[in-house]
């Protein structure tokens, strides 16, 4: 008798598209909002591919797994010449083919010829930029070509492949006949993994809420429309399908807009480098299962939400009867969600969670979702409970606002639930990250007053050469002090044991051990603790750089001191060159500690250039007092950026809802103005109307967010830690949003308040 | 009295038959035992002061509101026990509605509004709009077919509403103060066109109005006061 | 307005002297035009002759003899017939209708029914006029409209009176 569901659904879609200017505006608003959410979801869905594409490229160029003994037609000598310039990390490799079939790394079509290098686009740009003179001097090769995308981890990577020269036999140089690995790299550390899980949940929850809010745009006129259809004979089931069809239209259009937004945004993505990570637009491919999920879930969500809204109203032929609002909101079921969330998280509090387990990740993710959902369910109750107690006293604007909220506290609560969840999530995440960070920051024991930079040369120099190199560094502008050691490993004969062998002048050795008396020809042994392997003994025969050598019987035990980088030599053999003249002529490793003049800003760069002159293979690195896993700083920044982005997203939905409400009250506004109510009063009423629920939303959001963050910290066995600054920053971002939305709605409001608004129909 | 109205024979079986309908809304009694028959092609005016229960009576007869007790049949169907879906189906195919205002969907054009009931029945869009155009023409509002209800005058809007009520060729049209928002001239036009149309198609009309000049288009009237129908029969009964 | 029907209906409440009848008539309906004694006695004589009233008792006092009249069964049914018969819808008939309503209230009959009957009569005429209007030319329409609007005014009065019957009953019975 009645047409089938698909036809009713299609009819609903048709209705949605037949809206005239207002209808189109509403549909466009919904679709754009859904589109923004979809674009965001698609981006999130691209992360797996993004990571795997990056992993694939990185593992294709892996060059540290092989070190062949024999040269051949197909072998290549490779030296690592990574450097840094003004804080930019540059990946560098020297390549020296040993035969015509030498492997070519991914991204190159041919190996660089003598004196040439291939550079990544980012490095090419950096090299040609003004102010890069020192870098140009350091990388003194002719640029012969670009490294292709397949050879880079991302479009923003700084990298070069330069022709190597006389690399054979040098320590630290590898011989390989192929690039790449078949295995996989080590994944993220489990704590970081947990962080990523929580971050995804926290970032996506507001997007879902936002989607749900977007579907409600123009709900009242839709209700009127449905009532008209009811009168004409639509039964309740048909009405629901029509409504579902209308929501579906918004959802599908939003899906299309989201796809377009995502594709457009993807082209821009290559231009940004975040946390030293840049991605190729082509890699931002949403994973198929996730894309299918989004394509199905978003329209489905639109339908489910609109049906859920309809559940609260009875669309009857004579109009719409609201079922909600009768009787007080009950608290108990609203507490179910957060309690369920806590119940999921509670077993993990016991101690360190098995953060590797997938089950645990699901448990944590689920718990976080439920707790955040709790914010959404609790908010209407809270808003109502508080607003009911608010008096109509105070100014007229306050009275108008309070009475309006009291009339429909649910929609006020809905308006801010997105903000509340975003803020709660962000605060939880920040608390967690800040907590993890406070532990990851470790004191390295370095003494920066002695040296700020280390330089090392693994390729092997004689002691004389070492002294010469030391002198060159001492002559570099900005270098105040240089301490150098020539080091090697002393192998115990017939035993699989090695101990550090350090050759230096008395002055050099004093930097690393408490030596009271020292003359050329002396030797020392640093004492060990119980944990250490067996210490060297005077008179013991060891093999150093292939030469058998006996530790002098006169070697005296001394206490090793911390070197400037914080390490301590224990169980090491310290000798003056005179004590081992044979070995002084052998190629030894050079380790330099450099003290720099803080007034020379480019001192480090100059030191790096000197190092490059000595040998491209010489490495220079800074000594840090504290070692920070600097991913965390980036993550904290990222959270803030994400939160602001989501708040802006929510802001658009709040603005749309506010404009919708204003339009519906057009006649009332105009009447009030005609009465002589000042516009400022009405404007302030709008501000209050939004500010009161937002304030009510932010307080529990901050509490739940902090609580959640602390709970996660406890779960990880980390000390609780609350970052007040970040908390305030996030909360004020939420508050700022209200002001922004009010300001943005002002022009429309002022226009609606003109007495011409009285003219209706 | 001069001339007898061309009244349908009273011998025919009633389309709608209500017996002792009662309906209360909370403490207010809207209907307090109302009985009424509506026969095919008959125009019945339901009169009475505001709040007398005349709209409630119409809503009950149309299957929009379910009475608390009593008997109510449309042809051989029991409207008291009918489900919402069954009653909705009746509204869709057998009934038409003209209200004082607000029954047109503001987002749709007048033509689309008139075609709406047909489309809900599953008629293809082309065909539905062809039939809708025919009815707009009969009600002399073809010129506003492409406009939205907000853009046309009140009189035109009501005529569009009448067209929409008649487009499904219903057996009964329920009209609730159809001229309530119109001036005399426009009200007259709407009533004249409505009665002309139903006369040709033998459609019954339940016409709720408090205006005698509108009720004058009916074949007979019933007066509702305090939820009860006043009979105009003898005094001592 | 029918004086004979009015006096007859007043008698229905109980036997009265002619003088008392005049007093009562004047009190209820004679606001602008009190009834003459002569008209009262002439009317009573006619009613007596038609058998609608009878002489209940004669008093002999100091002055002229005083007859007390009572309504007969035929008189009651005559009153009933008159009350339930709608007046021909005409202009300015509210004084008659008013009388009927008051009498119905005084004699304990259902005054609302009088209004209903009258409304039906009015509406019938309006239907007739409406039909004539829709079939005729503009001149017909204008003439009919004039009549329709006047009838409509009567109908408004009927409606309003219907809503005020309770108050009116209180006042006339006081």
C-alpha cells in the first residue's frame, strides 16, 4: 500500500534538495560542516598509509645492515656524513663504487660522479638560500641532480648523496651490494603507542559530536515540514524515513564535499614540515577499510542522529510535540557512561599496564571514549540543574538569556558539548604527554662548562695526525678549548672481551681521570665497579688495532672521571704516546671535546666546516645537559594546534546554530527593538546565552580532562603531574571561541533587529 | 422558505459515522458524547464558539486524534482501533485537508506542494505534477505554480491548499477555518471554488467554521457547544 | 412581537390578575413601551374566547371585581408551538427573539434550543441567498450580500446570546 522504504528515503533526499534559498543554505551549511568532519576523518584514515609509505621508502634505502668483506664488481663503499646546519638535520652519504654494477640508492638514477652530489629539493633550496655560505663551503660538491621522491622520507627532507673518495679501509665505512631491508623497523615505543591511541580517540570524538551537531541544523523547520507531511497522510514510519532521507542528503553531500576538501588539502600537505616530518601528498591515501568505514558511517551517523532527534519529538499531523523537557532530567543514566569508562580503565590502575597488548589499547580507547561521552550526557543535566537555580534577576539581557536557556537547556547543552569534549580531551592528552615528558627528560650528567660540542673521527688517524687535527680545531674561530683523545679497543687475547684504549697527553688524560702525577711514558688503568667486566691488569697482553701489546707493569690504577659528555671511562687503559710508541703510529679513533665561545653564534657551524675539511666522515654533535625526547615538545605543540583546529570546527557549527536560532526569532527581536529595547541589551543576551552554557561546560571538561590524564599517567606507573599553563591555555581557547562566535553572529543579529524585521510574510 | 438545496439523499450509507465520541485533554473535556454522520457528497458545517470542541471533532473524524471512547467508522473501517499507519494511509488516499494556514511546505513551490500527496502515494514525479497542474488550473492559480507559498497572497495560498486537498480525489475533505485568514472577497472565492469542485466529484466536506457566511456554503450544519452537538430539532424533545 | 403569546407564556408560571400581568410584562419587556390596561384586557378576552386561558377566580373587593386568569392545556401547547417555531429571518427581529428567550427562561424551557432553531432558520436563508449569489450576476450578488451580512449580524447576536444564557437566566428570574 505504501511505497517502499528506498523510495521514501529517495523522496526525503529530494525534499532536502528542494529548499529554495533558505533550504539550500541550510543544506550547504550541514554539508560543509559534515564535509569538514569528513576531511578530517579522511586525513586520520590516511595516517596508516602515510606511515607505511614512509616506512617503505625508508626501509628501501636502509644502508646499515651490510658490511661485506670483499670488494666486487657490484660493491659500493658508503660513508655516513650526516650533518646539521642551523638546527636543520641533513642526511648525507658518500658513495664510492667499486665496480660497474655497484648498487644505486633509491631516488637516484646513477651514482654521483667525482666531485658531484645529488641533493633533495629541500636541501637544494637551503643551499641556494642567502645565509647558507657556511653550508655551501662545507658541502663543497657540484650539484649534479636531485634525489627523487622515492629516495626521501618526505618532501621536506634535507639529504644528499656525494661522491666518495678513498673510502676503502676507513673505519665507519661500509661495503654493500644492495640497499634496503626486508624486515620492518622497530615500532613506536609502547607509551607513545598508547599516546597515539588516546590522541586519535580524543581528536576524533569532537569530530563525531560535530558531525552530529551539523546534522541538526535547521531542525525546527524540518519538524514543521514533517508535520505537514504527517497531515497529508505520512505515518510515523514514513516520516522517519523522510527525515532519514533528508539527513542522508546532507551526509552524502558532506561526504562529497569532504572528499573534495581532503583532496584539495592534500596538495598543500607537502609544504609543511612538522616535528621534522614531512609527508608526500601522494602518500596521504586513506586506507581502504577506513575509507569504506567513513563512507558508510558518516551517512549512517547522519541518519541515526536525525532519527534519534525525532525520537524525542512526536511529529503529529497538527504539529510537533516535544517529549523532552517534561520532568526533570535524570542523573543516574547520565552517570552510566562515565562510570562504565572508569570501570574499563580501573583494572589498569593496578600497576603498569601491559601497554603492548591490543586488548589494553582497546580497553584504554574504549574507556576514554566512554568518559568523554560522559561529558556529553552529563552536560544537559548540569546545565539544567544550574540554570534552574539561576534567577532572572540582574539586567534585562541576563534575564532574557537565562529564561531562554531555561526554556530549552538541552539545545544550549548540545551547543557546548562539542567544546566541552574537545577541551576535556585536549586537557587529558596534555596532562598525559606532559607527564610522560617529565619522566623522559633525563639528566645526562654532562658538564657544559667544560665542553659544548664533541667531534669524532672513526676512520683512523695516527697520534701525530690527531694532534694536528686538534690544532686545526683550536685555530677555528669561536673555539675556546679542545681536548682530544685517540681511542681504540684493546682486545684481550684468547678472550671475547674488549676494553677501551685511550691515548693522550697527560693534559688530555687528566680530563678523563683523576691523575695526580703523570709524565710521558706513564700508563694508567681506571678502576671499575663490581658490575663491570673484568678490568685490565698491568702486564696483560692485549691486541690493539691488530698489534699485540703488553700493558706496562707500571700502569697505576686511577679513578675515572666523567668526561664532558657525562660518560665515564671505567676499566679503560689510558696511555701516553710514549708508553706505546708502536700504537701511536696506528690508525686510532679521534674523539674531541670542544669548548665554544658563546658570543660567536656560528661557532658550531664553523667547527662543522673544519670537521668537513678534515674529513667528510668526521662527525660533530652537541652535548646536552638534559636529553629530551624532543618528540614530546612537538606532540604538545601538535595537540594545541589540533585542539584549536577542532575548536574552530566546532565554532562554525555553533555559529550556524546561533544564526539558525536568531533567524527563527527574527520577529521577536524586531518587536523587542520596536518596543525600545536597546540593541546592546539583546546582543549581550546572545553572548550570555552562549557564555553561560560554555562556562558550565568548561568546568567539568577541565575536571574530567585532568582526571582522565592523571588516570592514564597512573596507569603507566608515572608520577601525577598537572600542567597548569597548558590547562589554562586550552580552557581560554574554549572561552575565546564563544566570544568569536558571538562577534561573528553580530552582523546578522543587528540586521535582524531592524524594525523592518517586523514585516513577515 | 424558497427552494430546497440539492442535498444528497439521506438514504445513502454514511461515509463517516461517529457515535458518542468522548475526548478529554487533561482536565478539559473537548468532546462529551458526540454523534454525527457524514454522507457522500455532503457538505457539513461544524459550527460553534472557540473552544467548543469543533476542531477536536474534526481531528477525530479525520483520524488525526484518537477519541477516548465511542464508535467511529469510515465506510467499514473502525477508526478507533486503526493503527497510526492505517489512519495515515486513509489520510493519504481518502481524505484531504485545508487548514487556516501553515499546511503548505514553505520550501516547496506551489506546484510541488500540490503534487506532494501524490508523490507520497508513489506516483511518479512527472505524472504527479501534471495532475497537480490540472488542479491549480481548476482553482485558477496556475500562475503561481512555480512560486513558493511565501511569495503568494493569502487567497492564492488557500486555493493552492484546496488544490492539494483535492488532488488525490478524496472522499472527504476536512476544512478547518479555510477562510479564517482571508478577507470576505478572497474567502468567498475560496469557498465557491471548493464547493464547486466537490459538487462535481461527490466529495463530502467537513467544514469547521465559526463564520455563518462560510457555513452558508454547507448543506447542513451541526453546532458544537461545550463538547456536545446541539440539535436544531424540536423544543420539547 | 406577539403580545398574546407573551401574556399567555407569562400566565404559564401561575394564575394572575390582569393588573399583575401588565406589571410583569412591563418589568420584563416594556422598557420603552409600557402596555395599556386596555390592550391587556382585550388580549385576555380573546384568549378566553379561544379557550387558551380560563378564569381561575373572581375577587370581590371594594372596587371593581377582579378576575384571576389561568392558562389551559391548549394554551400551554400554543405557547410551546410559538416558542419552538423559528421567526422568519428578517431584519431587526431581535426584540421578538429576546422576548422568546426570556419567556423560555421564565417558563423553565430550554432557551438555547430557541437560539438553535433560529440559527438553523437563518442559515437556511443564508444558504439560499448564497446559492442565488453564486449563480447570479453581480447585481444579484450585491443584493444578496446585503441580506447575508444582516443575517450574519443576527447570527452573531444569537451566538453571543447563547454564550450568555446563564447570566441572563439569573437576571430575569431575580
